[in-house]
């Protein structure tokens, strides 16, 4: 499995914005607005991809390439400990399909029939409750609910001994779907001033484990 370089490119683009916010506001002038850039693993979209493309009922290998769940989140504190915000992000993975013998071998699926790519785009409002909040440390939990738009593609190898159980309209075959999605983060910690790092543990569209950089302005 390999990760793409997209998270690094996003960090390079956003770092000047974060540094500008740091320059214009000292740590003693805490703002009520927070911007987070995160990458997570074991997200709902990734689990959905492992389960297999819909209507095709194929066996899916472990992804050969993933980005992780990459999100940009804005939060505004309405009170000292309660904030509302909005998040947007994407997840991508790709791997092999097998419609023959599903037994795994040392090199992967026994009898690869084709390949798949899954792109998921999520948009959701969120609410955050800070358990503990000081200038340099904030511990919190948050919940969110929104929608995920899936853009998937399945390509079947015409020379493979086995194909999908149903005739596909085209090869490659594109299919799209929209699902309700959620995030429940039981524990998060932000450590630092106007420029800070953070980690979160939960379940949903951001993944079981996520972390990244945050700026306060």
C-alpha cells in the first residue's frame, strides 16, 4: 500500500495562510475561529471500499494506494466551550478485483479480474464541545453528520478467466452514489498556540485516528 503526496502538497499551500494568521495575531490575542487540516485512517469511506463495489459483488484486495481521509474543517466558538463549524474532505483508494477464486495467496488475490478506484467527497456541519480549554491545550469531543458522494470506477481485464456476475454497460464502468455519513470523535486534543497540532480518536468519515495542523484567528 502506498500513500499519495496530496497531503504534503495541501500543507505547502496552506502553511503560508497559517503563518500569516500567526504573524497578525499574537498568542495572547486568542481568536474564536479555528481552521484544521487533517489526515485520518480507517475512515467510513475506506471500509466501504474494502467491502466491494456495489452491484458487482466482487472480492476486493487490500487497497494498493490510498490518500487517507483528508479534511479541512472550520469551527467558530459561540461560547467558551461550544463551537459550530463545517468540514469538507475527500478519500481515495484503489485496488484489485477478483471474480474467480477468492482465496488469498502470498501475492494477493488468486485470479485478478480487474481493478477499481474509489473517490469519496464528504461535506458536513459539525458541533464541538471542549472538555478542557486553555491557551495552549484544548481537549474536546465533536460530532458531525452530512453526505458523502462516491465516484467509483471498475475496469475489467478482458483476458481474465472470470468476469463480473452481471453484464456491465461499459468497460471501464463508472458508478456514482450518495450516502449519509457521520463522525463521532470521543476525544481530541489540540496543543499549541495560534499554530498548533492536534490528534483525534473516533469513528466515521474522518477515520478512527486523525491528526494534523490547526490555526486560530
